[in-house]
C-alpha cells in the first residue's frame, strides 16, 4: 500500500511498496507537480490514483533521472492529459535513445512494460528540458525550482526545490547502498557536499528511496564516498592488474563495490592514477 507523508506546506511524498520509490507532489493554486512516475503502468496508475485523491488540478511531471523506476510510468500520466514532462537534457536524451534497454529490469514487477505489450507501455520522453541554468516552474502561488548540480548518480540528476522541501532523486538514497552503475563517483561526492551546503534552505530533504534525510545523513554519505574513493585509488595502485582486490576494503556491498571501482576507472579525473 502507498502512503502519503506531508513534508511542508503543499508538499507531499508518496512511497510505493514495490520499489519503495518516493514520488513527490507539490500542489499550487493552479496546477500540481509530480516528481517521478514509477516503473510501469501498474505502479504509474497507483501513483496517479493516489495523486487524484490529493488534488484534481492539472499536472506537470518531473523525471529526476533516466532510470526505469523513475520514468516508466510517464505514459499513464500522458494518457491522463499531462503534456509537460520536465527533465535534465542528460536524462531526456538517454530515455529517448536507450530507454527500451531497461525494460528487462521490470520483468517481475511490470511484465507488460517489460514485454512492451498492453496499455501505457510506450516510453514518454521528457519534452521540457533543463540544462545548466535553474528553471522556475510556477504552479500558482508556489514556485518549484528545477536545478542541476552536476554529474553524480547519473549525468542527468535533476533536483526540485520548493520553499520548504528539496527532492533529490537517487543522488541520496536512505536504507540501501548507493547504486553506481551509471555513476560518476568523484563528482557524486562533490554534489553531495553541495546538497549538504544547501540544507539550511530546506526543512525537508526527500531521497529517491527511503525516509526523509537529515543534514548529517547527507554529510555521512559524502564522507563515506570520499573515503571509498581514497581506498579504491590506493588499492588499484597497489594491485593494478586486479582491481577487484579493492572490494573488501570498500564501505559498500560487494556488487556496489564492483560497480564503484569500474565507474571510477572509467570516469576518474586522473585515469593514469587509478588504472
């Protein structure tokens, strides 16, 4: 069962059971904004139904990044009349170019989405694009600020800020290790420090998954990633022909550590030092 939590005036977060995804809802006087739509038509419909319990206003959608559990529900909202789908350009482009490759991830949760057969299984690519400059979206008496702090969990992570609440997608994840498959570990640690520096502006910080987070949680996540970077670099220098020997010393699970090392080797600022 999904459950709403109020996080500031006219700000809500809905956690859906299947993937513990946090969907944001920001309600203005004229329209409302939905932040992330789920991993397919079943979850998308659940989210939309819950949104309609809160508001009948016209909707706009934001996709925080190009991972299936955050945008595969877009078609449900498009069928309901939504025409404005916001994302960073580095999110919109991979959804359009490679989104179909992610269908395999939802075989169990969303078999119709996985097969591409049935209603609302098409990919809806964001058409309202954020680049390097913040964009202010007026919902009627409430302004949502869409902004980009750089590469981190992916290269297209979009944040959504209101006067009380900051929705950060999977740049912050509570209750599980970070996911590094498409990440930029060195830059991600910097982005986390930037988010921590912004925390005084917001009463609530909403991660992509898990419970609302404190400033200390974000600082700890940044410090842990910085420590992991130092440990991984040292281990890779010590054993350049077998980077997997670094796995036991990293502060993440084995699978996350493998991806962390792989992405550090692929994206490191000083590749000659870590390969």
